[in-house]
């Protein structure tokens, strides 16, 4: 049995966290330690020397979010095996897993396995759903089964280095984020502060009204999905156009892909 499983994740809407937890549930271990990067302002200062790490990130336009990479700058390991997880909104994970692999190797990890899973898209709404409710029960079961396969691979006295992972290097050009952000319906807003509490970049302020520093918004829509009175929404013309494109072209269910 492993001494510990280290779960490291950036998960504004909670979907990435669900998957890494399910993977861990399929692996016998003494304890599971959580390192939540989502609202970690100072970044992570951590060196791992034992156990197994599972690193989970959402996919933003085919890449690992820059804010997530910055918060992992203080992370290092001494040959600790790692499982890499990319969670995407039913379109494509493109170069995110390859990028995460390169980061993990540079930090001293030994890549054991990787998986691409599907979560409800950030832009999904009740009237324009994109992978609504995912990861669902079959996704979670697949993640737990993946964990069992990882445990089997760990039982081997030796295992190959990083398994083949699809993606390109150099990575696709990063799409700039920021400049637009969800807005607040003052008639509905109760100034409860939930939006500010879940914002991963801490750009929301709640005082006499809700204000958002749009230039640093990563458009994760955590505030939209967490608002208890549905006062937050994202209806900028650019987002509306992307949402319509996703609904029209990426509504067919995609399934998790595993790389061992």
C-alpha cells in the first residue's frame, strides 16, 4: 500500500477535483493529502519525496491555464510517480496533457499515467447546455477504474517512463484570457459574497455592489455556477458566439481517454 496519495488540483467549479478524488479512491493508500491550487494566492511551496501524486487541471482553449502553472512553480519532486489529469468541456484537450507532462517532468516527477476526462463546460447554461452534469456517474466510475489500473501498474517492479500522450510540441498558441467577465444582476443580487469566495483569481469585490476586475478574469464561470440566486451571468457577445458554436458542434457525448 502507498504511504500517501498527493492530490494537486486547480478546480474553480469543482469538476477537476471530483475526478482526481475518484481516481484516488481506486488506489489503496495510507492517506490522501489535498493541495488545492484554486485560490492559492502565494503559490505552492512543496517538495514531494514519497507516495503517488495526481495532478489535475482544467483545459482552457487547449492549454493548461497560466494561473495554474504559476501556482505550481514552487512544486518539485524526487522521482515521485504522477498521474496527470486534464478535464475539458467536451470539445478537445489538445495540447494540455502534453504541456502538463512537460511541467511534471521538469519538476522531477516520473509520469506513470494520464487521463483526459470531461466536465460541464464553463459556458454551459440551462438553456444552452454543453456536457451538463459531467462528470456524471459513468465518468466517476471510469475514474475509479482508472485508479485501479494505476494501482496495478504501481505493483510492477519497473514501469516504462511516460506513456504516449497525444498533443503537439510546440504547443498551440495560447488564447488570451481576460478583458471580459460575468456581470451581476443588481435586482437579484443579495450581496452574499459567494462569487468573491469562489473566484480563483480574486478579482471580485463585494461592497455596496459587486465589481469585477475583468482584465484578470480567467472566464472560468465559477461565480456564475456558484451564485445561489443566479444573479451572475456571462452574456458578452464574444461568449455568446462561442457558446453557440460549442452547442452546435460539440454536443455529442465524448468519453474519457486513458493513457497507461
